[in-house]
C-alpha cells in the first residue's frame, strides 16, 4: 500500500511540474509573440514617419547631404539605410575598421576617433562633401559612442571613453566650423550631438575635470561624464558656431534603444533569452533613428541653436539652462582644445616627424629661461613666427636701400661727366 501511495504521489508531482512548465512555456511564447508584433509595428511606423520627413525636407530644401559617424551598427546604420531610400539624399559615413568605398549616393571613409589625425582627415573630406552640391539641407550627426566598463588610456593621456564620446566629435565639429567661417559658406549646417539621458548621473565638476586633464584619472561613471561634456560644450559654443561658421549645434537623446551598446561582453544566449523583454521595454532602432533625424531636419534646426531634445520633445535650451555651469563648460572647452591641438590643426601649423600636426607641447623647443616669459608653446611658436617675418621684412628693406644707393651712385657718375 505504501509503495503504491508513494508512486502515486510522485506521479502527481511530475504531472504538476509538467503542467507548470507547459503553462510557463505557453506564457513565454504568448508574451514573445505580442512583444514581437508590437516591436514590428513600432518599427514600421517609425520608418514611415522618417520617409515622410525626408520627403518634406527634399521638397523644401532640394539637395540633402548628411554625414554620420559610427554608422557600422545600431542607430547609425539604421539611419543611413533609411536615408539612402530617398533618391535625393547623399550620405557620407565614417566607420571604424572599414576601407574607403563609394557607391552611387553613398561614400564610406575610415574614421578612428582614437586617432586625431584620422579625425582631421575625415573632417576635411566632410567639409568638402557638405560644401559641394546645390543649396539644400546639410546635416552632421555625431553618433559614434562607446560605453566600456573599464576604459584604458590612449596615447593622448585620456581614456578611450572620453576620446570617442567627446574629444573626437569636438575636434570634428570645431574644424569644420572654422573652415566654413574662413570660406564664408552661406548654406547652414545643422549638427546633432547624440547624447544620453544617463548624463544626469554625471558627477563632473572642476575637481574631477582637473584630475582627468592633469593625471588622466578615470572617473567612476565615464560614460555619463563624457555625455554631459557634450551638452556643456554645445551650451557654451552653440552661439559662436552659429554666428561665425553658420553651424547650428544641437543635442538629442534617442532614449533607451534596443541595441548591443554597452552589452559587448554579454553572452549571445543571454541576449537571445532577454530579447522579448527588450523588445517590450526598449525603443526600436528605427525609433531612435527617427528621433535623431527629426532633430536635424526640423525647421528650427537651422534657425535656433543649443537645443536639447529627447524622443521628439524639447527638453531644455542649453544656452540658458546650462548658464550656471558656464565656468565648467569654458574650462572643458579649453582642455579639449589643448588635448586635440585644435589651434594647430585648424590653422595649418607645421607637422612633426610622424606627419601629425604639432601638439601644444611639440610646437617649439625653448630654453628654460624663456618658459616663464612666453608661458605656452602656442605663444612661443607665434613669437618665433613674428620674429621670422620681421627678419624677412628687414632683409627686404636692406635690399631696397642697397638698390637705391647703387642707383643713386650710378646716376651721379653719369651726371658728373656731363657737368664737365
């Protein structure tokens, strides 16, 4: 009797476990199906809206040229694919670890944000691309970004996260703006810096920035700090860029988008299992691309500057709302200009032996006693340039005086015989 009873109870336990497993599997399948349908519907709707936006932009502006960094995956790739569906749009992409190639309306160039020389070369090509063609909409999207748990230092003394997320876009945009100002290009350029809502977690202040600038110490939340730096730079430079270079800089947060961004080390099987939850909770890549494109192609994109948008909504006017942080923003821009050697690269300064524009520490080798007088290498270099110009002018003046003296003597010698 007891053996039969034990067997019956074991059967009941197995039966209950099987029912629970079947119910759970059915619930997972049902939830996954609903999430997939909802995900596909949102993606289709976002793509339709983007095409309608492009059609309206083409009808109003005509020729449309767009430059996108970090278009190898995620939002950048989705945006490039959707832009190319319109026959009036030409796209220039800057991707890492890719060879240069050109198709009908697409050109891909290698861009390594960890190398400022690569950024400068890409900036030159981007400037030519945006300055050519007929009048129309011009858009630069600084989309490239990285989020690493542990970021190592680069040869410039900063971490990879800071260089890719902030210093690279900073140098690219500032170089293009300076060249546009020099050439007096009238077609306005809209710049979209892809930010993140995680910037609210940043603890960036004067002390932390000094530690990063002087000792290259990584912060506890580098991703949030670098994204906040993007907003501070936009807030303090947007007005000057608009008035001088006809460049209108804005920032946009695309929201939580379902990409592999920040999950590079997550196993593939875990990503597969979490796919239904991510489809339900996160935005599609098409929705993220729509947020970025809508910020750039809207009418206010080239009539206002320094706006911060999130998911198609205006969050704040950076120039006004970030005014209390202006001191930190100015300090940040000065540090970025020094690290990237912006003055040297933008002004066509001499190159060093490796073919790179000279940094502020490589411009001039001086004696120790001259250090205090000229304070920075930039000023010493300018001083030597002025001295060289003065020497050339003095030499030319001496040559003119010598020629005048010889001409006077020759005239006197010709005049003396006639007096006799």
